[in-house]
C-alpha cells in the first residue's frame, strides 16, 4: 500500500490547521512540536524531507529553496491571507486523500 502523506507545518502556519488535520486523523507535526522554532528554512526543509513530510507554509523562501534544487518531500504553499483556515484544512485533507508521499516528492502544491 502506498505511503500516506504526512505534514509538517512551518512556524508561521496557524496551529488551528494542525488541529483540523489531526481531527481528520492525519499525521501532522508542527515546528513547535519538533522543537525547531527559529531554525532556518533550509534546515527545516531538510528535516521535513528526512521524515518524509510535506511542508505546509506561507513563506515563499521555501519556494526559492526548491527552485535552487534543494530536495524536499513536497511543499504545500498558500500565500498568507489568501484562504481561510477552513479552506486550507479542506484542501490539505483533499491532497491527503488523492496523493501519496511518493507522488509529493519534489512537488509544490499551491493552495
């Protein structure tokens, strides 16, 4: 069976999104959970890759790092304020339902 997506939420993502994903029984880790507050973006992207977690972010620096060739397990990007919390949760649940962890490797999803 293909491995399901697991998420890693950047420190700027509202923790209510993690709560919503957990209610849907999706494996999610936040920067706070991991003890990575203040860790630079490059390191966070690498740590998420090592754990095979799609990083959820509002920070376009992750897009820049990906464009520079830094390997990642997937990026789910939403410009801050572009969508409500409910919309973001809904889209991430949908992504979880239709994509596998392998399919997300190196992929960027714009929410």
